[in-house]
């Protein structure tokens, strides 16, 4: 019933979101780990003052490759993972433009079996990493969040 | 006034918290980056059902090396960074045992100058990574959080 | 000073919100109970991605029959009861479209004297029951909430 | 992909929690509906100033009959459903004694397949109904909450 | 239906909480205003790491002179005013020692008729002013909050 | 390391926000105290159903005289002080129009050195005082909040 150390789905999702463009060495190392764990994954970017656009961007990317969007069970699981990741990003109120701030985020979604018992089945991890700040370039600091749910 | 790409204090703090014991290669790479950025840092572990013990463990570690604990300004900055990181970990209510859950966390604290303008001065990043779950071994998933503040 | 068992204002409000259209037997039974308790009540429906439209729909219905809208004391009491009911519906953040979700709700408002002591005077109960989910038909589950306040 | 009207898991869970002891007619009607829907269910009572005792009481009851407690996937699903129900009960802060209030609650847990598509599989609903108030008999009003999750 | 400028119950409650011991001039001026408005009031002090002790201290003081504690309606009104004031003091999570912080507060409770229409009847204001910080003398800053409710 | 009694930055900010127009005696007394403490300050008014407009109004006023808006460190400090003050005003959810309520607020911003130790350096206090209520004239009560941060 314990987490496989080599299959830490949350850690891999966060590392995927943290990955610098052009850092090919780190990228191949991480992709090898994800494949070895048998994980499905995707990543993308979103910048917005609307929290619902962040939710929508992650959902849209996930539904292309990882999640079956016509299937409520999967959509429900993903939605709660996204909102939990947004709570790490916003730290208190899941609000962006309504409290005059904006985000620019990388997101990563990973799906697979992180537990050693077969019947624990699949889980999803949503990781967000980027900047949050005033709607003025440069007036911002880093932020991140992670949500994990059974799928 | 923008963040130096090579001095991303939040990313480095998170990577330090994610570091596996024994992964010497990743460790030396990260330590080299931290030193090159001129950052002070420390890390530690804490497991508890009491949120205040997590706060205390991070504060105690920080005060040994990075933060001057007799100085309110620095303590205040660190405290808010810790609480923000805890919001990512707890996703909604900064509560552990009072809602029957426990955490086992690695923490990393990094202090330095992430902005290119001299007068932006020093900031602190607190990263937490580990597991959250029922007070029963194995009934847990990963969790993480990051707080950043000017110091 | 205790609640009359046969005058449970919150329970009756919830049952009124749960009432299926066309279930005449349950309806007459509940209406008889409400009248026996001397309660004023009304019900309605609202579907929206805007939390403020849910608040407005409940307020408008209440002001037609139960609450004197020119009277701040009553409006204030009703408003807090609505917001408390919305917290049960939204479970964490009183937000709908801003986090990309929508509701379809039945609401019921009941006003009267649930306590045996005369001087405990009137209270209001607001019950909400329906579905919450993605803005796509079928991707939703049930949700409900109750707010009670002295009036 | 829509909810079966005759299998509304949240409504049935709430009605089970609202059931008066001794109201045999309503009880047999509801039990017949639950059996017809193929649902597993249980109910119980808990009174406490500690939020974690409410969580523990619901978990313990569920693990006797409905949920496999050695199975993290199921425990995780149940836990989030309980916390969501507690948010309806507490309306803002999932705290009881720490803000000087206490609850006396009936709880009901229902597990089954509320959607018409086979692959939507099983869900769990946790309903809480009772009183919340000062730790003085009679200084209390009704409160309730519902949490629903895929299992 | 508007607030009397000369009967601003929230402002007077806050001024009463802000009053320095020994500032007799400000005190007599404020007491004259409170009496002229026909307000009942009391004040006190509480220092604690337990949020429930702050609630209890304000309730106890209020019940000696201003609120009838055997009367649920009044207790309920006061309780919500206290919790709202605590939200200003704690800014996000109504928690003190559980997140390793403590408060030293003056409190003031004022009861009366702030509106010009007779039927708006009585309201209560609870004001808190003092310091919040680490459980170390001096590592603290000022904090305050106000709650207002119809009674 | 303790707060100077005669330099209570939060108290002075609140008193500045509470100041009645035309109360010249109280005004000159307070201005003398602010100057004696060496504090910079400004005040203004804002009425809105949008929380972000309250944030913007306070930021704009601050940036004219007290805060250097091209400097992220100062902007970041001010932003968190404003959000903390808004939590006192909104008591639970930093939302206005989205939950159908509006505010009319006086704001005051004070900057300076409230601690006796030189190295505690500068802090900022943001105080808000006014009314909150339904978007109908008169259906409102007083509200206030205070945020304090190191700058």
C-alpha cells in the first residue's frame, strides 16, 4: 500500500513543470523516468488574470491525451486536482484578477499507478509553476502548486 | 526589475526539497547553482499532526543559519513564507490533526537576491515536499507548497 | 430554550428543497407540517455560473413573500443565511464560474419560531439543493447547503 | 452520462441523515429506494467539540461495512467527502472547539452507481445533519452538509 | 434606513478598543458619545494562543452586562460578531497557537440602535485591537477586527 | 525590539481612516502624532463592487506619495497589507460584487519605523473603514480592516 519511491507521481509532475526549455539533459532524464513508471503525461503554458482560464487550459490539454472528457468520473478527479494545485499558487483565495493579480504558469499533468498494490489503480497529478504578481511586467515572484487525486 | 532566470529562488528551494537522499549527482548540481547565485540555504525534515510543529521546525532550522531570530522583520517575513507554503500543502484549511491527517515533509529554505536590480534586495523562499494522509502508514499521497517573501 | 422537534426549521427547509416535482404525497405531508409549525415559506429555482445571481434569486423570492426588503435587519439576516448555504454548496470557495463550474439549484426559504421560548422569536432558514459541475450537461454531481439565522 | 433521477445518491444520503428515530413509514420508504438503487449504506451519530472526532466516527462506521480501510483509494475518496460535508456544517472554517462551538450530528454514508453509464462506476455520498452551537445545551441551531466523491 | 452619523456603532466600538489606558480626555469624550447614542458597552483584555479563549473572554464580559446569556438569539448574534472580528485579527485562518502565533487584545462590545428607523432595532459591534505574533515578546505587530450583527 | 507606544502605526492608520471630515480638532491632533513619529501617510476614498478596484485605488494613492511603484519589493509589501485589510472588511471571502455586496471605504496608508531598534526599519500599515452591504442605499453596516507588513 505504500508509494513506490521510483514512481513518485507528484514529484515527477512538479519536475516536469519546473523544466526549463532547452534543458535537454534534464528533460531526457525525466522523460525516461516517466516512461519507466508507465506514466502518461503532458505539459503546457497558460497566462491569465482569470482563474477559470487556468482551469480551462489544464482541462483542455489533459482531455487531448490523458483524460476522457466525456467521462465524468475522470473529469471530476482532474478538476479537484487542478483546484488543489491552484490553492498552492494563490495561497488563501483562489482569485487572480478579482484581487488584481495575474499568473504566468507552466503546467504538467501526469497519470498512472504510483502505488505498489494493483488495486490502488490510477491517480492523476497536476503541477503548476510560474510567476504571480501585479499586472505589470516584472512585479512578480514565483509560485507553484500540486494537486493529486485518485482517478 | 525582472527575475534572473539563473537565480530562480523558488525553483531552487523546491528542487532542494525534492532532492532524494543519496542522489549525489543532482545534489552537487543544485548546490553549485545555489552557490553561484550567492544564496544561503538549509534543509531539514519534520513529521507531525500539529501544524504548529511544522512551523516551529522550519523556523528553528532557519534561525540556526539563515535568519536572525532576534530580529522581528526577518522572523515576520519567514513566518508568512512558511504559512504560504503550508497552504499549498494543506489546500484549503491550514489544519492537520484537527481534521485527522498527518504530514511527513522535507523542507528547504533559501535566502538571497533573485532580482537583477540591486535595490530589490533579499527574499526568502520556503519549500515543503512530502506526504499527507491518514495517521496510518501508507494511506497518504504526495503534497508540496512554496512561500516567497521579501526579507 | 431548546428546539421543538416538530418545528425543525432547517430540516423542513431542506426537505422543501429536496422535494421532487410531482411527488404530491410528500408535498402535502410537508406543507401540513410547515403550516402546523406556523411557518412562512417559499421555494424556487436558479441556474447560474454567477454566485451573485444565486444570491439575487433567493433574495428576490424571499422579498416577495417572507422578508421585508426595505428593512435592513431582515435583509441582513437573510443575506448571511444565503451565504452560509452557499458555503455548503461550494465547499471551500464561494465561487462558481470564476473557477469554471456552474450550479442548477432548488431553493427553499422558511421563516418562523423554531424554539419553545417565546422570546427566541423568528429565525430564517435557507436551503439549497441541486447539482454542481462543469459547464457541460451531465458532468455534475449533487450538492446542497443550509444557512440559519435569527431574524 | 446523466444522473438517474431515481438514484440520487446525495438526496438519499441527506434523507437518511434527516430520518427521525421512530418514523418507521419514512424509514421503510427510504430503505426500499436505497435497495432498489443497489446502494450500500450505513448511518450513525457523533457529538464532539473536535472536528477530528467527527471525521473518525464517520470513517470508522464506513470501514465496518462500506469502505475497505486497507485500500487507500477508497479511504482517500471517503476522507474528501467527509471534509466537504464538514464545510457545509461549519460554513467557513472547519473548526469546532477551537472556536468554542460543538456539534451533535447524525451521519449517513451511501455508496453506489448514481450515473446511467456503467463506466462512471461507484461514488460515495456523506451527509451530516444535526445541531451546532455553544457548549451549553439549547444554545444551538441546525446544520447540515453533503460531500460526494467518485470512489 | 440609513446609519446615523453620530451613532456609528462600529466606529465607537473600535475607538473604545483603541483607547489608551490613562488617556482620560479621549475617554471622557468617547464615553459622552456612547451615552448620547444610548449605547450599552463594556471592554476588557485577553491574551492567548487559543482562539476559543478569545471567544470565551468576549462572551463572558458581554454576558455580565450587555447580552442575556440564557437567551440563544442574543448569544448567536454575539458569537457571529466575535468570529467576524477574529477574521480581521487573523486574516485568513481563524487560528492562533495551531499556527504558532499568539495575541494580546483589547476588546470592546457596544450594543444599541445605530439606524434612524425604529424597527431596525438593536445591533451589536465587537471590536478587537492589540498585537499578534510569535510566542516571543516583541516579535509581534498590531492587528484589529470588527464584527457587527443585528441582535 | 518592542513597539514604541507613541508610534503605533496600525492604530494611527486606523484613526486616520476613522477621521470624520470636518473634525479639525481630532485631525490636527492625529497629524501632529504622525509627524512626531516621522511617518509618511496619505488617505483617500473608494466605493466599488469590485475588490480589485479597492486594491487599485489604495495602490494608486500609495504610489503617488509613499511607495515607489517601480520597485517590486515595496509593491509586494503594500499588496499583502491591502489584502490583509480586505480580509477584515470582507470577513471570510475576499469578494464583493461576486457575492452581491458593495463597499464604500475610507483608506489610510502609513509608512515608517514603529520599532525602537533601528534595524527593524520601515513598515507599512493599510487601514480601511466604511460600509459594506447590499447594492441598495442604506442596506449596509460598518466594516473595517488593517494590514501591516515590513517594507
